[in-house]
């Protein structure tokens, strides 16, 4: 199943067409995407039986909104790909390095981002979306806690992020528009192997990041198990799972986002999101 938000309507997407959840269910299912995540198994079972003629809305990718607009918790993982840890000057971590992005930064897949002053960098990431309340789940059962996957960008203003001792990771990664996700939510069963997806970031058409998610030091099930060992996870929580090598602040010379730049973030089997930058 692929679930999106189109012009404010929650829709099930199939190719370039979509079915309005409220209309197609005759009001039996809620329209709010956060409420649907609370009732994910029923939604998934219902969507599996949708007839082809229910998909009667053309999908304009630029009209898609954030498929998870109001997450309660947004986790992010640093240095989760060995080449990225190496380019940052670190050895691969033995434990996941977890920080947060504040939920106010979450936006949809096609956005214009006003650059704050400083040095804004890119980080394409696979995002796991929690589909049920989860606490102390084992790694071998952790995929069952994941409703869907999405493409994300962990945009980072490096001056704010790295100032102070300790550094201000969460603040530097939570400016308005710094957490775009989408284009839709894709259930793991839609993918041949959800543990091995090509992940790519392009800046103005040039590939700057590329790897496969199987390269992660801590794959999705391990991250879910480790996070839920500490605190409960709730439907709609987001887990940004880390970025491959190729971020701007590790280039020689460093390259940061500027007015007019266009960033495309793409993951095999899920789709792509696109950000255009203005200012400051």
C-alpha cells in the first residue's frame, strides 16, 4: 500500500491515480493521516480490497503533502553508514548515536525552504514510520512495528548544530522545513527487500550521495529494537535512519546550500522528494 496526502485529502496511491480514503470507505475510515496510522491494520486490510475504479483522482506529485504531518516523536541516527563516518573523521560507532529533530520541522515532499543564516547541508535518509505502539520489541519482530517507509532529508544548519559543548544537534536540524518526508508512505511488503534499497541525493542534477541501505551499521529492525528498549514508540513516530557519504561540509572545499539550489532525494521503490532553496 502507498498512502499519501493530496490537496489535504488522505489517499491510497496506485501509479499516477489515487483513491480518496473517505469517499471510497464511505466514511468508515477517518480522513486524518495521524488517525489512520492509529488504525493501520484496518486501513491496510481495507486498501487491499479496493477495486481499480476507486482510483479516480489524478496524482500531481507537487500537490502531495506530508504523509505524517504531526508526529509525536522524531528520532534521527548519526554516522550510520561506514563511509559517512569515515568522511566525518570517526570510526563506526558501536552503539546507535541518536538525536531528535523537533516535529515542527516536518514538511511535505515538494517544498521551498527559506535558508537561515549559516551553513545549510543535505543528508538524504530512509525514514521508518511506526505503525503501532511498541515497547521493548525484539529485533526479529521489529519490522512488524513499522507501518511504512518514506524518503527524508535531514537538513542541517552546521553552525547551530556544532556550536557549544555539547553541540546543539537537535536545534541545528530543526529549522522550518528541515524535515521533508514523502512522497508517500510505502508498506514494506511493496518492496522486494526493504533492507536493501538504493538511496541517492542529487544537487542541481549532480549525484552527491549514493549507497544502498544494506550498508547501514544498524539496520531498521535493530534501530527499532534499540529505541523501544528505552522508551515507547507510537503510531506516526518517525525514525530518520542515517545518511550515506557525500554531505557538503565534508567536501573539499565545503559546499553548502545557496539561493536557487534544487535538491532531489530518491530511494528505490519509494520515490523522490524535491526541495528548492531561497535566501537567506
